[in-house]
């Protein structure tokens, strides 16, 4: 083979190798940038806080046990939104009381009934807040005291 052709082939091979290294470096840099941006966004967005709905909820029930008394705390991942939750707490309490009033007392004594009520109350709270603020704000709802008699 002619030495000029061999030299050109060697130059092409070196260029391809260099190009490959550059592409790998760019891909690695892009991946690291994306991951760190994602992690920064996730860390910046989560600021957990709890809001107690006071005083305790007390409501009559239908069938079986006659009433329920429970304490509820709302959990948000946006602590800066606590003033909005407080502002609308009367509407949230009303919505939960209306939900409690229609419940079957016997069912609320079971673990499944309690969890079903918790999920329904969470849905009602999220829906109410979304209608007032445009965002659900609340991530979860917890019973911190629960008594059915």
C-alpha cells in the first residue's frame, strides 16, 4: 500500500477515535447535568409541614355506633402554602364534617372503614383546596386521634 494512503487511513482512524471520545464526554456531561438539575428541583420543592385541623371533629353517625370524634392533621410538601390551608380551614372542616355525617358507624369501627374514610377525606380536602387555589396543596391526611362510639 502506498505510504500516503496508509498515512491518510491512520489520520482518519485517529480522528474517529477523537470524535468518539468527544461524543462520550458530551454525553456524560449532559447526563450529569440533567441528574443534578433533577435532584436540585426535587430537593427544592419538598418542604414538609403539618397543619392540625382544630378543634377535634365530632359528628353523629348513621346506624350502629352513634358518633365519631377524631383529630386530623394535613401534610403538605410546600410549607410556604400553610397560610392558604389556614385561610381555607373553615371550608375544609365543613367538607370533612359533611363527609363524616353520612358515614355508617359500624363500618368506621373497622380498619378498612377507617382507611376508606381517610382516603375520602383526603380527596375532599384536595378537591376543596384545588377549587379555591388552583392546586391541591395537601399531600396526605392523618388521623392523630380516632374514636367511634
